[in-house]
């Protein structure tokens, strides 16, 4: 008698589970059938044509700036600083006095040496006259001449020491930060101030050996750097190419000379360098925003017109096309394979498209693409 209620309970559970399962199956079947008949609405897109352009052939590299003439002024001999005749961060001309060391002792020695020169000169002149009259032997004249030359040499040596303690600018340029003070004893080789000639300026960069046949001295060079305002470009030309190749990197060192008005470029700064080759290359280009980047392959969406089916209308669809990309310049990227000229591609919003999806073209808000964009808020 106790088994009957148990069987009834099991039967009720089976009925409830079956009803729930049937309901879910019916719901899923309805959704599947609805999905088969549902048409995804067309996506509004902007488009542009695949353009054929002639791009300049460039050899690009990262370079380092170097002064045409640059040196750290140092002391040649040990001495006490008595005069500092320059202001840090100012321009000086070649030959201007920078630092004067104490030359009191040398000045006194020079006066004595000049007196000895004068006496030796009088003695030499007297000996020359007496030799002409055969009053003195020729050996006396030779001795007087030697003493005169010795006195001259001693005076010149003192003048050279004074010149070494009178430190002047070896060339015109911009001074750096002063590293000495008045009254300081500076030793031989101790730095005083940096002096750099900044206009013109050199940029040194490395080129792989396989690109060496492409470049020549005189080829134009364009330089950009984050140290220049508003993306400014400075033009120059190649002035020297090393005759040897670095055996460790197989690169060759190239040097270009550029104008530096305003002295915005400074030695030690890095810069992006582009050597402009004389030959231009034809390329197919699309905007960079038209490319759907993916690890397996990059692709674009070509807009094509579909044929009208019976009772339907013709429309536009986006067909996914895998491409191989080349160099990027400005807002454009070169396409080396996968596209043909004048094909129409989706220019923006490609991430929301799928292959074969219907589209509606609306270019009223299409952005402008440029090889040399100048963003206002950059």
C-alpha cells in the first residue's frame, strides 16, 4: 500500500519535466526558424575608391644630431681664475676672451726676457759692425747671434704660457653652463664650459648595406623630431658616406648637413631621417581606417552591388577581401596585393561589418584623408 503514493509522485515529476522540456524545445525551434527568416538591416558606411598614387621612394632611419664644431673648453695649464669674461648660454665669436688665469709671474718674467732680448740685440748689432771691420773674430759674432736667438726663444716661451692662461673661444658658437668660479684653481684638462656651433648641424644615421647602392652624396634629406614644434620638417642633404661598413652590424654610417635657424636642434638629440630618392614608386592606397587588422591576415571590405532576385531589389553588400599591406604614410597605407584600382572599399567602421552584409553608403560625414595630416589638437 505504501508503494502506490511513491509511483504517483514519480509520474507527476515525469509529467512536469516533460512539459518543461517540450516548452523549451518549442521555444528554441521558434527562435531557429525566426533566425532563418530574419534579414539583418543594412549598415550605414562611408566609402572611398582605391587610389593609384606615385609615392616618393624613401630610405628611412633614426639618426643622432652632432654639432659641426663642438668642444668642451678646458684649461691647458694649472692656474688660478682671475677673470670670467663670458655669460653662460650666450653666443661668442671666435677669439673672444672666455677666462683669464693669473699671469702675474709670467708678466714679470716676460719683462725680464724682453730686456734680455734688447741687450742681446744691441750686442749682436755691435758684433756685426766690428766683424765687418775685422775688429773681432767671427766666433764672437756667432756667440752674440746665438745669445740673441736664445733670448728670443725664452721670451716666446713665456708669451706662449701667457696665451695658454688666456683662454679664448676657438670658434663662434653657443656657450653652455659655466663650470668654474673666480679664484678657483683649475688644473690642466679641467672643463670650463661647453661651446657648440649649431648652425648648420650634422645628423648621423646608419643605412643597411643592401640600401647603400640607392643613396649618393647630395641626395636630399628630411628630418623630423619631437624637439621641433608642430611637426616641423627640416631639409638638408647628404654630405658624407663612410667608406667602410661596420662588420658587426653590416651598416654604413651616413652624415647629412642641415640648416638650424633658431637653433631648435641640439647635439645629442635623436631624429627621424628620410633620404628622398630620385625615383617615385606607383602604389595602390587605401585609408588606414579601411583596414581590419587581424593576427591571421589583414582585410578590407569591398562594396559590391548584388543582383536583384525575383520579386526583390538590387542592393549593396560588403565583401571581405584579404590584402597584403606595405608602407604607411599619413592617413594612407599601401596595398601590395588583393585590390585593383578604383574598387570601392568601406573607409570607416569596418570592425562592425561581416562578410556579405548589406550596406547603405552615406559619405556626408566621411573624413578627409591626407598624406601629410595636420591635426589641430596634436
